[in-house]
C-alpha cells in the first residue's frame, strides 16, 4: 500500500492553472527587499554584507518563478543558500543571516502546490539537505533544529493541501458539467425520437395517397424533408453532447409551457410568479426543456440560498431569433450566493452547449438575477 502511494506521488503531474509573474509577485519581492534593507540598517551581529546580499538575491529572484518553474526556483535558492552556509562554516564567519530569508517558506509551499510529484520529492530532498547544513552554520540546538524541520514540512503540507482542494474542486466542476451534458443528451434523445415519429407518420400518409393524390404525396415529402433536416441537426447535437453510455432513462421532457407550472400562490414563500411573452411557439424541444430546467434550478437556488426572499419572478420572452429567460428574487445577496455552487456551473454548461449565454449575479437594485439567452434552434448561429 505504501509503495503504491509513493508510486502515485511520483507520477503526479503538475497541476494546471499556474500563472506567470504578476503585479503582486513584484510587490512581494519589493516588500522583502525593503525589509532586508531595514534589517541591515537596524540589526547587529549580522554575517558579512556580501554573504547577506547573496542570500537575499538567492531568495528574492526565484520567488518570481515559483509557480511556473518550482523545482528550478527551489534548486537555485536553496543551492545558493547551501553555498553561503558552507562558506560560513569553513571560514568560521560569525553572525546570522537576515530574517527576511524566512521567505524561503514560500518556495517550499509553491513546490508542493505547483510542482509535479517528481519535482516535489526532488525539491524536498534539496530543502532538507540545506536545513541540515544551516543548523550547523547557526549552531542550533536540537529543539531549534526540530522546529525548523517542522516549519518547513508544515509549509510543504499546506501547499499539498491547497493543491488537493483545488484538484477536488476542478473534479467536482467537471462532474457537474458531465451531469448537465447527460441530462441534456436525454432531452435531445427525446427530441430526435419525436422528429423520427413524425417522419414515419408522414411517410405512411404519403404512401397511402401517392396513387390517388400525387400532389398530397409531394406535400408529405416536403414535410418529411423539413423534419429530417431538423432531426439531423438534433442528432448532431446528441453526438456532440453525450459523453457517457450508462443506463439512462429517456423520458419525455418538459418545455416552455411547463414553466407556468413552477408558479406558486401567495401562501408559499418565496412566491413564484411566471410571465411568458413573445414568440414561444415552434421552439426547438431542447431549448424548451433547457428553459424549464434553468428556471427550475434557479427557483430551487433562490429557495435555498436567498435570505429573506419574498418574491421570485420568472420571465420568458421570445422573438424571431432567440429566447430570453430572467429570474429575479428580492433576497439578500450576503455571502455572494456561493452556496449555489456547482448548480451554476451546470446551468452555464447547458446554455453554452445550446449556443447561448448565461449570467448570474447580484441585481442592480436588490436581490439576485439569473439571465440566459438561447437561440431558438438550440445551435450556434
């Protein structure tokens, strides 16, 4: 078991999302440089200035590359500090290094936050080797030595914990997107089945009247052609969305008309009011089902997370090209509605897959607003 764990650690890839140098990195370096200058001016019993300068540069420079090249940063920093300590030991130099050198803890954290498994293990060996030498150079007691090791291991453990939490969050987001894709695929499946059934009925009708009324047979062929084109579009959407082949229940899905059923009377808090307006006929069934699901999820989120909400207003407006859905509530936005969590991720994924847009955030005056705009056909224009 331990061997498997070590092998898994060694094979761990570098996490994604590591950003390059930014403003705050330069602010950090500038702050540490200023701290070092103040220490040189105020403190006594310091090591010679050339060694202090070399140690400070060894710490400050690699900080700028700690996310993109964590092992290189650790190797340069702790390798240089090891040379400084060896010089102090071999020459018998008195005095200590600056307290600002403690910023090397940031590199220990970054190594386990942003490095691969191989980089983390290799870098940890470099850090522990430097610690052994610096304890000798500063004549540390056993207690001070153990404390030093504990501090650096704690920084590494913190980096690993943050890395694991970020990894779990990314996995949960991917799972939320996958669930939304599967549900959308079920709804698209029902759409394709509806179109195919219509094609079959028209084909039977055309065959029945082909001999006696050829013109009606031509009309049936026209309807079949249109339905087949729409079916092909929906089928391509199914192929593009469906990612899993687990046992799935393909049942009829609700549409825009069913959104009205989400309304409640004045006895329920928050009260849900639904308004339908504009051109809502002949929508793609996938779009109709998406409007219903987005409204349903938004109402559920409002009931769970909108503090002191008394009213939720659902408005669906259709025009010649698109359908707009807005859900407003009058609850408090304290806490940023972060608890809505991965439900928002799923709603955004659903709207994106149908070629639409999605936004959720505080309303201009009060409460929370969810807004989605979908093309009538459910495909990107």
